[in-house]
C-alpha cells in the first residue's frame, strides 16, 4: 500500500485496518503525532488528510490510500508557518504534548477563515483537550497570527 | 577539563536513538531555519569547557545547561537555563538545555513540591558566575591585563577601556588550563543588574514543540524495538487467577506474552498489534476482598469516623457545624504513562518521562535484581506530570518486560489503563465546627480530616483563635499519591469556604472579613490588589456572583476572584478569573502566567466535573469522556498580575491551584445562595426547584427515577395536550446542549425515556419551552 505523508511517498506492507496513528508513530517514526486516548475523544492525534483535520487514532490506514497526509512535521518546511511563529511569540506550550493537534486544527481553520473571531476559534477548537490549560494562549496566538 | 562528565550524561549504552531527543537550543525565528537541534551522542567529539556539572561551553560557542529536574510543563528547562545564562552573561540565543540522567551527584532530582527553582537557585547562579569568572581569568591572561579590566556581555569577554574582545568559545583552550574559581570566591549579580531573569522569556523548547521534534517519553525509538502493553486486574486488591494466551500468540506480529506480578504483558511489533494481542487474552481474575467496594461505602465509612467536637469558647454567639466532601481524582495527563527500556547482560537502560529518575533507578535495579550502577535512567519530556510521575510503576513494568522479552521495548498504558491504574488524589471528608462572637470575629476553627490515602490537615493561613485539627483515615486499598499541590487541594477548598461561611454568618463582606483576619502584609496586599482588579464591591448583573479566596504556600502568596453567572435555567458560566500572585522574585513572568492559567484551569475543571468513582470494586472512569476536562470554549479569560516584592523566588508550579476552587464555590454562593460543600459542583443543581412552581398551571414535570443510573423517564403534563410536538433539550451544567428528545403524547401527558449511557455522571437540565415560557428541571445521573 502506498501512502503519502508530508509529500513523501511510502510503500508499506501492513494490515489495512491498522490505525494511521500507529503507522505514523511506530512504522514511519513520525512521533510528532501524539497518542492521547485512542478513541477519538481528545483530538491530540489530529492530522490533515487532504487538508482536512481527522483523528489519526480512528482512521484505518486503508482510508488514506491515495490521499495526502500532513502531520506536524510537514506543516511547514522550516517551522515558519504563521501559527508556529505565533505559538513561539506567545510562548503557548506548557508540556507541549497536545499542541501539534491544536496547531493542525487551527491551520485548517485559518485556511478556511483567514480572520477568525474569538468565537470562531472557540468553536473550531472546542473538541481538543489541553490538560495543561494553555487555552487562553492558544486563542491569543491564533489572533496574533491572523491580524494584519 | 572534564570531558567525561559531559559525555556520560549523553551516552547511550546501546546504540543511538532514531528520534531526536529533547536536546534543544535557545533560538530566534529567522527566515532561514527554525533553529538547529543539537543531538549529542557518543560519536560527537565534545571538546568544551566544563567548569561544573551544571554548565558547558562548547567549541561552537553554545552554552549547555544541565537540568537536573524533569520538564513536565512547568517550564523548568527554560528557567534553569535562564538562571545559569544570567550569571554567565551568556547570549540567551546560544543557550541549550540538556536533561541530567539519574545520578546522586545532582542532588535530589525528584520534581515535586514546587522546589526546583528554590533548591537550585543558588547552585545554578554560582555555576554561571564561576564559569564567567573562569572565562574572564582566561582573557586576562591572554591579554596580560588584570581581571578587573575585563567585563562580559552576551557571550563575549571585553577589555574595559580597550577594543579587544573574545567570544567565550575562543577562550576555551586557555580556560581549561586554569583552576575553576571556587563558588565562595565569585560574586553573584544583584537583582537590579539582571538582564534575563525577571523578564518574560519564551519557552526554550517552543520551536520544537510546534514542529513535533520534542521527544516525549512515548516517542523514543530505536532499531529493532518492540511495543508492549499490559493487562492488569481491574479489581482493587484483586489478582490474576488464570489466563490463556493461545489466541493472542496466534496474531502475526505478537512476539511474546509474559506474566509479571503487575499483570500480563503483551509484546508486539507495534502498538496496535500489542493492543490486539491483549484483546485476545482470556483471563480469570480473583476479585479479592474489595469486590463489592463502592465510593458510597468509602464515604459512609468516613461518616462513621466523624466524632463530636468539643464546645467552642463561650463568647460564641453563632456557629456552624458542617461536612465537606472531596472526591478521588486522577492525574489524567495528556500523555499516558510510558517508558522505554532495554536490558542486556545485566544492564538496563531507561528513557522515560519521569518526575523521579533516581527513584526509578533504584526501583528498577531492585525489581531486576541488579546493581544500581547497571541501571541508567535518562529523562525525556513528559506530556504532563502533576505528581503522577513521582511513582515509578510504569518504568519498572517497562524494565521487567525488556528483561523478560529480551527486546528493547516501549511500554505504554492506554488512556483507560492510565486512569484506572493511577495513584489518585485521596478522597476525604472534612467535618468542621467554627463560630463567631458578637462582633462577628471567629471564636474557633475545628477541623477533622478523614481520608482514604494520607491527607494531612493544613492550618488556616488567617489568624484564627482556637484552631484544632484532627485526622483519621481508613484504607480500602485504593492507591493514592501526590496530586498538584497535594494536601492543599482539599484543605484550602474547605478552609476558604468556611471562612466565607463565617463572613456571611457575621453579615460581613467576604473580602473585608479576610482582610480583618490577617496581619500578614503580603497576604493583605494580594487580597487588596485582586479586589481592586476585579472591581470588588461594584454591582453585577442579576444572576451573577463573585467569590474571593487566597492561599499562602511554596514561599508565595496568591489571591483569586472568580466571577460567575447562573442563568434562569441553572446554567453556570465562569465569566472571568482574576489572580494576583506574589512570588517574591518572578524568575520568568511569562512562565508564571502560564502556570497560573494552567493551575487555574485545573482548579475549575476538577471543581466542576471531575471525580473518580468505584463500583463493584472497580474504577469506573476510563478517559476524557467520563473524566472530563474543560475545553477552550468553556474557559474564561484570565486577568493575572504578578508582583515583585523580594530578591528570592518561590515555587510556581502548584501555587495557582488551591484557591481557585473555593473562589469559584464562593462565587456560586454569591450568585445563587447555594453553598457547595461537596465536589464536584456538577453533583449539585444550581437551581432551587420549588415544588409549587413545578406544578404551575401550565406544566407539571416528573422524572423517574431521579437520581438515575443510565436511563430516566420524563413525564410532562400540560394544560394543553393537543399540540403533539413537545420536545425537551438536555443541557450540561455549563449550558452546553447534550441532546434533544421529542416527547410522545398519550392524550393526558407527554413522556420519553432519556438514555445517558455514555455521559458522565452529573446534574443535567431538562429544558422545555411551552407557551413561550422556558422551563428547566435538574436531573442527576449518579455513579
Ligand atoms: S488520540 Fe485520537 S482523539 Fe485522542
Ligand atoms: S500543553 Fe500540556 S496538554 Fe496541552
């Protein structure tokens, strides 16, 4: 089976039912995608599939055949995505574990809505959990990244 | 030059990691690159200057700071690097932090009690100052001028009254030949000269967090490794009776099944196969002595241990005698516990997110029956800690599996495993007796703490007369352990709630009442400032309320005001939270802000929703769906003020927790007159349902059973049963719509059965609109 992750093609000989999360983490060693709950609840494992955020823990790898996957490692070539810069500027992370999921979800949000309001941000990220409580900083960073 | 020190803390026993370890540099965003990531391993030739075990100056002009406490989200890697960099006059962008491995030469490495900065403050400052003096001495010899004629700035030594300068790296060759100036010979900076400390600094790891490059405990990978999970007995105090692993072993990619004292471990080529293998095990458990245990039984036992208090002094004119109840809590870190272990020929190497590497080393050595010298524990980033990782259970399991299987393994708990096998914050019951005299002043404060798991009492931080504390405990075998701010989590909730009760009993303003109960200028100061910032005393809209509370601990002072509203339907909204914190000296204000927000959300989340419960001898919760945490759309804005009042720092990782819950509950009282004496708040309807109102001429509501376990039947009688489309909406305590249900009519009443199977136990509000009027009725899903 062929999958395309961060513009790189991989030829894999694996069970098509294997969740994408474990393919990324244990086979491709792309450990930037995190395991939080494994049942679609916490959203920390979020990746972009053809540009759309999905939970890699509940997506079987067969589903992504011929689709383009973007993980946090591939969001930008050099860490210069406006959100990555804003996260740095606002010093958002505490433990940092949930942040890849938030950033990818936020990247999708601003791709559809380049000037999100506070409400738009809250709505778009309302299913993601940050156990450390960085929510206020996440809001600040997205607003910072999207102001002129 | 002591090259070995530097090498040894980065050396791998067996080969090299495939993923990047958390060794990162300070950095600035440039259009060029994110930053360079330094990976140091044994292949790299390190020819630097190591004046102490704490700092190294490399040939590339980097300053490498060794961090001997664990990064769990409290920002210690940044803080420690800042402290050394300040005294060393290093260019902050050239500073790198590396984690120390477990070794007694670093002193106590347990990350707990908010002690890291306080314990290492002088040590790390001296280390920076010694290195700086050594570099100055080297420059003075090279230039042939007195050391007094040299000064340092941004990783350079300059000639005073001259033009010569040398980068730190250029001084290494000379400096390695000179003696390191003793710690007592170097002068530390005065606070007014600080350039890095006391100023907001960005997290040193942020560039790597946002690009997925930080290696957390669960991210460690090496060639040929396997993945392992464990099946543990779900019964508290139960044990394994028998098991059959035939089916599990048939799964291609499952490489072994091993019986350990902790349970049955399944090792496979990847995490998914390990989980599949575990699902295929057939197991019988001995349910043990607690097979029927419930949380209710535990609290019943607590109640049976309540004893009569003595009388309060005879000037007492009014008194309260009451009970507060606080539940078990899981830590529920974002990253479930995991550890990598490799065992070969009597040697074991660990890579893990642990708060207690020295303890991990000792316990792994004794579990494997090898000497501590043959155990190497390397510390990686933790996806949250909160006290959970002070216990080394998961590290020991990893080591045992590595030894049993002969493979390098990453062992991990699933989220459900992680919650069920936690060391919970103890559950406790607090019986209280307190009174006031004719002037409203307290006459005594009696407090009995009864717990499962150790909970010490805490003396109130106000000046109260006749304070008496008692403790009792009873164990049902539920494992407990430290949880962010430990005994303060329960005690401050109780103390600050009771002070509020006394203020209301005395008819006094709760802020002024507290001010009158202390002579501590710092406490008064944070209380006054938080009252000012929150405009305490000004009028709020109808249904709103404010609560105030304070805490003194970890060398710091803090006061909180929480502002809430409770709607007609009973929906609670946390409108805003104000905090004023006095850390003494704020080492990194940006990080303090993060900690106060994070601990604040812990306080709100746990107060509102969180509870670990037991039924049939088993932990009932299994994930974020039934051990809830606040989401981004549920958290208020924070207003945080950080004071500077001395030259000495205090602990900031836990201080933001204790006074949040009571401030919230005091605000709810202010808004509704309902006093929360049992956590979580979600167990108490914030709506006083009047029986008469319930049977208003328009509509009569009935829920059966109530409280209910999973299903509840709703009956509504109206004065008009002709309209056939009555529906109800079910909301959670924060007013989030949970689901909607249409009611069917039988001619005289409407009814429906609601199913709460997958929803957490809590109060819910059944809201229906009839004749243009909203009606709200609380129902309670019990455990
Ligand atoms: S790990 Fe996928 S949603 Fe939690
Ligand atoms: S930063 Fe730790 S879980 Fe979000």
